């Protein structure tokens, strides 16, 4: 393929721009720990530059970012060369990309059989068989951390360095010594493998999600700058000149490979990992070996499902040719090995702009500021809003209208702004202040004592009413099918209901059906379904009723404690603050909130209206009658519910188990006794299989509870 000698000037400028920008972003990321763009944006820019330089080699300069990995080390640290360069990885973003890598690998290996016979110790026939064997790839989570190299001489840790520019790294030996999961000396006892004379370990230093949240919380309290993400925090912690500061940070490590090794002979990458594990190095438990390319793709799906349930952040899966002879034959390119690739997940972090800040009113009257963002794709979902919690949070992070910010989204969690990129400010950004009146009803607002929340004090505010009804009909409350967010807003805006008790005014008669059917996007059949759902929900347990009322600080667990203690609604209404406070698990703040709610005459009228409209409280002991005969096999066992159950809601299943004396957990662990798997069960089912936890279907579960 030939090209014209003259290259379009626009392309020349684009290449120069990408080279300059990527170099600058490398410096901010690796040297300053202050990134301006997300990983996804960086990858996109790098991919474009690689493509331009591939088509027009003359545009590829010696100092192009495509020739480097990372950035040069900081001058304040000593430096050391890596015996073998610490290369980066090419990226795959689709199945097609990964299959292209696989096909290139097979084609390259096949051609090497004849041209480089001396590389291989096996026969041609055995090598051809190996190419099509079932043990071609080892895969592992792509940890979102900081790569380091740790050198051991005769089993003693002598030096640790960052990856740096891939050839030269910063010496951070004292800091790495503070990481508790890093062995300072390799143990010889009960280890069948010899201690090598020289062992260069390569691994990823990370900070777990919860540790990161705690670290940032502590920094907020001290009015220190927040870290953008766990990787950013780990990088900053490793490059502290004072190792005492590093020691105070919750760093951990997973080892994924080696540099030079003198004293061990192995044939595969997976064998290396097993030997490293025998020396006491942490190896990620999600590493899988012996996978065909089809199995690699299947495991990618499973790993993606588990992503949000892991204790640490991952941003993809690393795929490696397992056979070391094949790795040697495949070799390396200028900045990455040919025998490995990173299959990246969709980004859960992105950079965008705060276009405006508005205020929402919740069911308790609390005013919550919300950032309206320039729409951006985060984790496969277009994000245009992010909660800002309260004025204190806005002030701590100094978020302004017009700011460029980093937004993160984890699973179905509401997106949040983690960092403002101050270097992007133009001076036109505007500070935000909470309003002095409710944005909906225009009533005065008031800051609650000892709380950051500002509240609308008008109990008749339509915004509060909408949120109270949405909570009332939710799955853990009355669980009324067919009444969604938009329908609730219509009911309130059109004056059809003035409280959640009014929902039960609708009867299975022509007048009620016509009234509901007149709503937008409703018909007679939909109206009939809603009335049937309302009728079905009228029998409710005390626990669910308490939760449905939307009492401040009273979630499902508190509602459960109150129902267990007081047994009846009348007993709870008549209870004193002191009687409520002495319930184990309920403190003074909750006790005051519950007491005040039931001593507000308007709330008592509301409860009486519910009862007058047909709501009946089912005694708790009636629920447990069905499981009394089975309770011995259930009592004190831990269950996890996942997927969709067809004969009952998960809330109802949870209630049945709790009444039988079982415990219901939200996540699967080694302490879980049973996982109840309904339709479309996800990562919890996968975790159960990995841990060997007993999995039962819905029919088996129903038999267990009678």
C-alpha cells in the first residue's frame, strides 16, 4: 500500500496535538497524581495517535507517547533501571478486538515454527497440537492500581521501584516495605520450591473501595484535598518521601508476574503464579488458567458481572498466552508484548462539565442539590445528573457551575462528582448557594440542628407528598405494582390524591376505573390492574407498615426492631421515648424521630385513614406459622436471595426467612449457607459457585419454608 508524499496539514497538526496532549496527561497522571481526563478518554486519544502513526510513519517522532509507557520519574527520588522493561498492554474494547488478537497470535506462532525452530524445545507436531489445545490462555482481573517491581536477592527484599517510563523507575523501597502483604523475606520452610538467587516480582498496588472511602472521609474532616479514585490515592501514597505517611495508608498488592528470575525453571505463566503464591505473594483469586479463546470470552462476561461486588476496583481483564515458549516466540513490540492484551470494561469514570445546579425536595422536606451535567457515557449509561448531597459537600469540594469535573458511577449507584479539575477553570465559573425558600412551594426553609440538611417546613408541599407516596408504594413497603414515578406525579399534580392513604379510596367499581383510566398513558385494563394491586397490598405486616410511613431515620432494619419489640401498632404509638430508646439497635436520635412522628396528630389521622380504607395489619406470628415445622433446618442459617422469584417478592421471602429464625445477607461469603437463585440471577450466583455455597431454586426454597 502506498501513500502520497504530501500529508494533509490537518493530519500533521492532529498528530502533533495528540503527542503534546498525551505527554502532558502522562505527566499529570504519573508525576502529579492530578489527572485531567478519564482513562477512557486517554485510551481513545492514544488509539487515534497509534492509528495515524501506523498509516504515516514519518509522523512518528522519537519522543512520541506511543514509544513510551507512563512518564519519567520524579527528580526527588533515586532511580533504577528495570532489567527487563515493564511494558504496557495493548487494549481490546470489543469481542472482535480480542478475536483479532487471538488470530494474530496463532498466525504469528505458526510462522515462527519454521523461521525460528531453535526457539522451541518441542517437536513441530506437539507445537501444532499446543496451538489448538485447551490451555492456551491465562486470564486475570486488570487491577486499577499502580504497577511496581520488587527485587529479592537470596530471598531478601532489596529494592522496589515504580514502573516509571517502563525502562527506569523511582526507587520506593522503604514505602513498599510498609505494605503488610509484601513479604520482607521469603520463607524456606514447607516450600518445595528453592529460593532463587534473584527474583524480580511485578505486581499492582491497590487500595480497596471501603478503605478509599474512609481515607477520603478522613481527608474531608481535615480539609485536605480529596483523591479522585483509589488508583490516584495509591499512586500518591507510594510516592511519599516520608514512609511513615505511606505506612498510614491502606495499601495492598496482588502479584501478577516476574522480571528476571535466577534459580527457577518453569514452562508456563500459570506455573509462575503458583510458585509465587507458595513464597507468600498475594495472587488474585480470580485468575483462571487453561482457557480457550471461547472460554476467555465467557469469563470476561462473568468478571464484568462481578465487577461491582469486588472489594477493589478493576477496569478489565488481562489475557496472556500461558506457554512461555510461545511468549518468547511472540516477543514484544516497542511498547507492549505481543503475547498479552487488556480487554477493557466500559468506563465507570468520565470527565464532563457542570452546566447547572438545581435543588430537589425529598419526602422529609430535605433540599438536595443536584448537578446537571453535560451528558456523558459512564459504564454504558448516559449520565446527565449527579447528587451533591448538601451545601457543606459542595463547599468542601468547591464545586461550581461551569466546572470541569470527574464523575464516577458504580453499578446502579447514583453518579457522583469526585473531583473538580481546577486547572480547567476559566474564571467564569459561578459558586452555588442553597435557596432560602423551597423551590417548589416557595415556603421558608430551615437548617436542622446538628445536621447538614436544609428542609422545607411546609408539610403540604407537593414535592414532599410525591416522594412520600413513591416511598409508600415501593417494594419494601406496600409493594404496589403499576404505580410508578410518573403516575404518582400525575396523581398529585391533578389533585387526585392528597396523601398516600387516598390511594386506597379507589375501589373495583366503574367510577374508580374511569378516574384512573383518564390519566396519561393509562387505559381501562391498566386501571383495573392497579386497583387489583392496591387490593392485594392491603394486608401488610407491622414491620412493612412502619417502614412505609417514611419516618425520619427509620429504614427496614429499624422497622423490624420496632415491630419485634412492640408487636402491635397501638403499643408503638403509646410508647414513650425512653421505651423506644432502650430497644437494642435504636439510639436517642431515632427514638425522638419515631416518638415525634406518632405524637403528631396529623400522622395519627393519616394512619386512621389507612385503616378506614381497608388496610389490615397482619400479625407477625401468622407469617411464621407456615415455617414452624421447618424452622429447625432454617434457624440460624444464613441465606442470600438473588434473581427474580415468581411466587413472591424477595421482600416477602426475606420476611419468611427472618420469622423462621434465619439470617438474610446482602452478599455471598464463605459464611453463607444457602443462595436462593431466582430467574436472571447474577454475580451472587457466580460467587456462590466459586465459594462452593449450596444453591437452591425457588421450589426447593418453598419446600424448606413449608
